[in-house]
C-alpha cells in the first residue's frame, strides 16, 4: 500500500513539473509575442515618417565635387531624379510597397506616398529618354536612358526574383552613367537639350497627373458632375455612353491612399521643378516665366506641411470637422493651374 501511495506521489510530482514547464513555455511564448508586437508598433511608427526635403543645388554640387567635374546643362535635373529615386528606396524603413512581413505589410500610407513619387520619377525618366536627350524626332536615343526608363517602370510590388529595389537601382545606376557622360567634353553623344518645346512636353504630363489627383482629392466628399467629356466638338464620339449627370466620390477606404499619393507626387515634383529652374534658367528668363516656376514650387511646398492629425479627416466642405483632402486639393489644383499658365508662356515667341 505504501509503495502504491509513493508511486502515486511521484507521478503527481512529475505531472506538476510537466505542467509548470508547459506553463513556463506558454508564458515565454506570450512574452515573445508581446515584445514582437511592441517592436513592430514602434517600427511602424518610425517607418511611417516621410523623408525631409533636400537642397537640389547642394546635392548637385556635392556629387559634382565627388566626381571631380563641373556641372553642365542637364546635370542638376538628372542627379535630382537620381536623388529622388534613391530617397524613395533608402528612407526610414526602406522601400515598403513590396513588403510581405510585419510591420511593412500593415502600412499603407507610405506605400501610397512611394507610388506618388514613383509616378513622377517614371514620367521624368521617359521625358529624358524621348525629349530632353534628343535634338529632334529622328535622332537616336541615349544608351543609358534606354536602360534607365524601363528599369524604373518595373513592377512596384515585386518581392523577389527580381526584387523591385534591385531593378530600380539598375535604373539609378544607368542615370548615374548618363550624368557622368553629360559632363565629358569628349562624349558628344550624351546631351541634354534645354529647350522650351521639350520642357512644355514634360509639363503637359505633369499637368494631367496633377489634374487627376486634384479631382480624386476633391471627390472625397462626393459631388455631382455634369458630363463634359465631349464638350467643344459636335463631331466627337466615345466608345460607351455615360450618364449626363453622375455623382463622383472617392470610396472612404481610399481617401488616405489618395491623400498620401498626392503628397508623395508633390514632394518629388517640387524637387524636380527646382532642378528645372536651374537647368532651364535661360529659357525661363527669356519667356519671363521664372517667377511662375517659383510660384508653382511654393504651392507644392504647401502640400508638405506637417500632419498633426493621427488620421486623414474627411469632414464635409463647410462642416464642423476638417477635410484634409480638400486642403491638399487646393494646393494641387493651384499648382496645376500654374503649370497650365507656364506652358502658355513657353509657347509664346
């Protein structure tokens, strides 16, 4: 009897020890999960911060000094494009649009900011390849820009094999080669033509981009819109008919997405326009359009004011609460109007 009782006591001790070990393991796992969640929350907060603006002139001077060269026409624009693309990839948290792990997969504001920047990078890389680097329609394309443009148009959410970052860095490397060749007097095949028609062609792309963003931002509260798609030409036609009067409204789940896309596009564009002010200065002064460029830059700088609200508010136009999308739309639409006026100035003799 005593032996059986002793055996039972030993078995109970072993079970208690197993339970204590299991309970300790559970507590350890819970602690690990809590710590991991805290770390991801902190990283998510840090990675959600947008990069600061940089000095376009200082960036060009530093690169020129490192390369031991003198800046020429087009150098500032090309290296600014490189810097904007590099900042998109190397900012706090790196490039987040293709993240599959926490906390990057949770974040959507900065990926939309990245997309806004990327659209402007792609548009300028295309303009460099087809307009700025060519003297006329029959001239050959630059060998480095033939690489840079398609690389920067690679999918923005590829995680691996190949990754988006590696493809974009190949494009940046090609831009670096182009920028170096620009400053080489012995290489007359690498050119940047600062002409009014080239600039106006790129500004047309910018104008359509900003016009679309302005409409999407304004639609945060919804509005009735008359169909003006075919206005101005009685012979014009379209593939399918639209209603004469329809409501246009951005879904509430996309309001912050559009806001941060516009914020990223404006951040990239204001740096590019500062570079354009330097490289196209002679043309802008001749057309008396330098002040117009500066006013557009000032409007875009307004889009970069610090956000004090933890979320993008969507109050009605004249309601009690703010509507951040409408505030952003006012800056973007004024910049868009300024670009339209600038193109008109450039077209005059």
